[in-house]
């Protein structure tokens, strides 16, 4: 079930910048921030998460979207029109995922 959900979410990827080869990634574990937005409101991730590699960052974003979708029937939150914008510790947009 998670794989099917991940595949359906994956179809919503919007690559803003797929270059994950910045020099700062080679010297320490980079921190990424997963901000939620609907282009009107933004929920800023102030803490972020330290993740190594593009695959780990994309998986974290997919899991976040899957968790919020799963909880939406309990919380009553309508996530249509929302997305996750992933930023690196330098403030650069890496990619986005639409709900």
C-alpha cells in the first residue's frame, strides 16, 4: 500500500533543481527544510532534517506527503492545492512535491 501511494505521489514531482552535487554536501551531513505551501500560505519547517543524498531527501518528502494524506481523514485537513518545497541549508530550492 505504501509503495502504491508513493508511486502516485511520485507522479506529482516538480523538479526545481535536480543538481544535488554542491560542494558543501561533501564535507558534512546537509540539513534540508520541508516547507508546506499552497501559494497563499506557507508553513515553514524551522528545524529541518539532516539527510545524506538525494534519494534520502526525496524519500523524506514522499513520506511527509503520505503521512499528511493518511492523517487528513482523521484531522479533516484538506491538502488539495498544497505542496512541499524542499530547501537546502543555503536556502536553495531543491524540488517540490504537490499533494
